């Protein structure tokens, strides 16, 4: 009896140890070597940008294994080489400075972009605004039992829908490249320009975070303020200047690229988004340093007896802005400028009571001191952004 029980006990222990060894062997199976490379683009990220790859398990939870590298040149290219990964699901993260295609210069601070993807193919792992915006939505869908490939397709479609773009025929977001032809690449570049707009890096990071959080559970952008902000910036983009900025940047690197036709998608968004404009990117306070602001859009009557008048506005970095003043009444000019004020303005005197004021650096403030002459009417024309015709005008009366 004792012998039988002893044998049963020993056999049970042997089976338990055998199962443990099998499980250990399964966990410690030799990882597969994956060749990891790609490009990070907002505009292209700068040399020295850190790239971190996080391994995910079959439940899409980080295993604790990560791999680090850097972007090797200012084109945004990275090459991590062969990475041993136990599964083929990873998160790729880039932290660095980038080329701002709207301004035509490098960013003054860093931003972070992410991508959730799977390895095991010959395709690159590109990190961009689309991969970043869709990542939280993909993760939510996976948590709800969605298959990975299906979650990626659905999330991309929903992000593109924010900009009124179709996802038909577009590659996965991590395969897109703003230096290549094709509709998918054009839509990526258009979104990159719209999201950048005239925002600082902090403002860009904030709006990216807000959109990602907003669409995470339902795939729909509900925030009306964000919608207004997107259209407010998009309408003033100078796509010709942006295209030249990108071309010149890559030419300086000795690279010949193909810029996709992103212009039509910026225009498509402006015309078809259906988003209501908000306060815009140009602001006109009621008063400046010298008195009532002649640019405040609702004021039509100015009293010369209260003293001098200001010509001032709040503008955004990399935008363009000018004002035309034209005296409509006959006789002496309806206004005069006080020399030595408004140092950030270039003034062209046309004659006959007409002047054009152009802001030299829209990242800096300006305030021109004006003297208005009673008994005159003056046409005020606003040229907000890259336009040859006024975006707004008013006629004021000086009493």
C-alpha cells in the first residue's frame, strides 16, 4: 500500500516538474531576430532623436523588454538592426526635435510620437502623426477583444475621418512617407501641416493628446473647440511656401524627393470639414498701448478727442499679416503715424492718404501709434495669411 502511494507521489512530482520545464522552455524560447528600421516624420525628426522599442506580449502588455537607438541623420531615418523579440507586437516611440514644414525651420523644443505595430514583415516601421493619433484607439479596441489587424484598419479610418478623408486604398499608417508620391502619403502630409498649423510644440503636443483621448473609446472627435482650432489654422496655411520649405530642406541634405499632392487635401479639409471657425489665429484687442485699437473689428467710430490710436493685433509665429489704410474723404490725410513706434512693422506710404503695414515677425508683438484726423472716413483692410485680397474690411469714421 505504502509502496503504491509512494510511486504515485513520485510520478506526480515527475509530471509536475516536467510541466514546469515545458512552461519554462516556452517562456524562454529563443526570440526571433527582427530587422527594425524606419523614418520618423512630422516634418522629419532631427539627428540624435531617441528611438525606443517596447516589446508587447500576446495580450498587448509590455513585457519589460525595450531596445534603444537614435536617428542617424536629419532625414529622420533610424536603423535599430536585428532586435530579438519574443512576439511580433511592439510600440515604437520617438522623442526629439523636428523640422517644422510650416515655418521652414527646426522646432525649438522636443515632441513625442508613438506607433503600435507588429514586426515580421519587410516593411519599415515609420512613426508619424497618424500612428500617434491612432495608437490609443487601437489599444482600446484590442482591450475589447478586437483582432490586431482589424483594430489598426478601424482606427486609421476613424482618424482620417476627422479630416474628412477616405481610407480606401491607403497603406497602414506606419508604411506612409511624406517624401513619396501617393494619396496616403499626401493625406499624411496634409494632416501634419494642419495639426502643426501655427502652433508651438507645446500646443501641438496638447492638441495631439486631446484628440487621442477624445477618440479613444468611440473613434469620433466630439470636441467642438478642437474642430474649430483645426479649421482656424488650416485656412491660413501657405501650401506653396510649405512645399518649398520641404523641398529646400531635403535638397540641403543632398536628397531628391517626391512631395505628394498634399495641397488638394488641405483644400479639401477647408472646404468639406463642416467645422465652425472659432476665434481664429489673429486676435484684435479693444485697446493698445496708445488708445483704442483701429483694428478691433466691431468698432466703427473713433473720437479724436480721446487722444492717439493704436494699430495692434496678436498674430501667430510663421503666419503672415498686413493692413491697408486708405482715406476715403478728400482733403488732408485722415491719419498720420508717429515715427519711431511699431518697430515690428514695415510701412509703405502709397500717397493720397494710403499706407500698407506689414508685420515683419509675426511671433513678436507690434503696436503702431496713429493720429486720426476728425471729419474723415478711413477704409481698413485686413490681409490675414497668404492672400492677395482682403479677408476682412471695415470703414471707420473719425469724429
